C-alpha cells in the first residue's frame, strides 16, 4: 500500500477571483498582459516619431497644465516624477529635430 500525502492548499486551491493590478498607473489590463508597462496617457514612441512639432509642443503643454498640476495638488510624488520624465522626453525629441522649446521652464526637473 502506497503512502499518499495531501497536497499543500496554497498551490492546489482554486479560486474564482480576478485580482486587480497593484498599481493602476502602469496601464490598461490589455497593455499589462502584452508586456507594455507605460502609462496610457503617454504618447507611444511610434506616434512621437511621426508627430509634427506643434503636436509635440501641445503634448508638453497639455501634460504640464493638466496631469502635472493635478499631481502637484495631490502631492503624488511618483506621478510628478513620471510626468516630468514624459515632458523631458518630448523636449529631447524637439531638440533632436532642431527646435529650442522654451515655453515651459523645465530646468528644475
């Protein structure tokens, strides 16, 4: 007669719960499943490459006026850093294209 040990319940227990991601700022569920961990409000790199100069400037000003100021009011330091990095990325793209963007002072980022 063979000895049969009962399985450990943490590995054998089936649950029907669908768990929410711990951070909601990482992206939509479909993006997380595909391996994309960017914020859904940020322009994808392919759109940044195709966008004209006025669109990139508008994106910077939109982030600064809307999301960045709201994050400052909430005191959300991680969101503030993320938006600063997004704006600097767009500014670097403008500089790469030969445009000196001076509308918003980003020297303290």
